[in-house]
């Protein structure tokens, strides 16, 4: 059976630590291998992307493989034929699928009916590659992840869900501040807590950020939610990560954002451009972490 990476919990706890260390090694030593030599990986993107596409294409090439990009206008995931048929056909052409789409159920169907690895490059429910890269970014500065308080301020979205999952293998304390009606999925939260994660949920950003070593946020309206922009701006009033909110975090706390950012909406210009901001390291680390994840799958 092929390995798949649909959520962070797909990697066993001890192996997640190994993937983290390998990503750091790959970054420090500019590792290139021929692990994927002779293999073709399809990048099927129903949602537009800059960082995800480039980091995966470059990463596949640095591991010796051949990436083939399929944009939304070229993709027919579940449109002109059943998705299960697409899964069986693509399994005969390629050696893996890297998919950026809407519903998580599409990835699950590709796994069920195909017989090649599937990697989640983003769905509405999860963004595991981003959070694995974010964990690497934190680890570079504070290797004792289990001693950290990580704050999330904003929507209980795919990023929040993956931060919740990440608290299981990496042991950081997670504190989420979400407006009422925009909390993370209770089932995802309960499962992580059942696996030992220490997670608190509030609707008060100041409470979530108090003493935090890392403060994270994301756009208030994600791709596909544009029509909710005005409604969300009202619901998220008071959730901007600005200098006043960052002042409540731990001394030398860092600001993180998966990008692209809407400045003066979920984050102030002053915080985004401050020395506390490590967003560019996060973006770079997508490349190194995704290479380590691909190595975990194919080695």
C-alpha cells in the first residue's frame, strides 16, 4: 500500500520527528538526491497558488523527479467522469499525485480508488504541508517544541485544523482565538485532545496571545469565500494582529502567516514588516519540508 499524506496525523508520531529533522538537514546541506529519478508526479491544482506550486515543482526536481502541472481549467476532477475513474486512470500514468483542491473527500476518493501516493497540497479542511513547514520554522529558533505556546488568531479554518493536528506529534501548547461561529471543527479538536494535545479555545485574542512564543494568523476570507468578505470583516473586528496584541505575547515572540497576507486586515503593516515577522522563512521552508515529506513517502 502506498503512503499518503492527507493530514499531519498520517505520519506516525515518531516518524514526524524524523521528518522534521530531515527537513532541517536538507535545508542546511542543500540536499539534492535522485530518489524520484524516473518518477512523474502530477500537480493537480484546482485552486490557484504561487508558493505551493513553485515549492513542489522545485522540490520534485531536486529529488530527481519530473513534475507535471495541471491547472484547474485543465483538470476534470469529478466533473466529466466519476472521480474514482480519474483515480484509476492517473494511477496508470504517474507515480504520485500532489493535489490542491476544495473538499478533503476528493483526496480520500483518489486514495481509495488509486494505487499511487496522494499528497494534500491544500483543501478546505487541512493545509498540512504549510503547518509542517511552520513547525520547522519554529524548531529552527526553539528546538524544544513541547515548551512552546503557539497562538492562533482568526478563522477556525484549514490552517487552524492543521495546527491542531500538529500539536499531537510536536507537543506545543496551542491556544486558538476564533470569533463565535467561526470555531474549528469540534471533531478535529476532540480527536487531537484525545491523542494528548493541549489545546485551548477562546473568542478573546488577547487571552490566546498572552505569553505566546509564536503568534499566527491567516486571511479572514479564504479562496472560495470571497462573497463572505463583508460579513467576515464584521465578525473578525478586533482580531487584527497589531502591535498592541503582539505586546501581550512573550518577549521576543515571533509573528507567522502562511501568505498571501491582507495587510491592515488580519495583520497590521507594522507587525508584518517588523523584526518579529518570520513569514519569509516560513515560505522558504515549504520547499525543504515538502522534500522531506516526499522522501518519507517514497524512500
